[in-house]
């Protein structure tokens, strides 16, 4: 979970949610919910990014969009033979 520039936008959005929750509950509970939201979103995005990286592997073929395996596209290379 590295800190990136766009995390500032996430933090500002969560602060606004916390401010919106304060009329309905104590500020400490709003802060706890905000912290849980931040880490929940970071974990979700991290897992999603890792899943996409595993699916893409070495890259995608520019012709058909298939996953490249062993520096060859299984779909395009079969057509060329």
C-alpha cells in the first residue's frame, strides 16, 4: 500500500464523508468509519490491481487482444502458420 498522488483525493473525499457523518454520530465514530473506509478502499484497489497484473502477464496482443504467452500470441500465431 504505497502512498500515491491520487490518495490525496481519496483522503479529501473521506474527510467530507466524515464531516457529513458528524451530525448523526460522535466525531470519534465518524473518524473510525473514515479510517476503515480508507484502508478498505486501499486493500480493494490493491487486490484488483494485482489481479489485473496477473491476468495481463507479459502483455496483450495489439492485433486481437489476447494475452501474450512466451512472447507469442496464441491466437495470431496459429493463424500465421
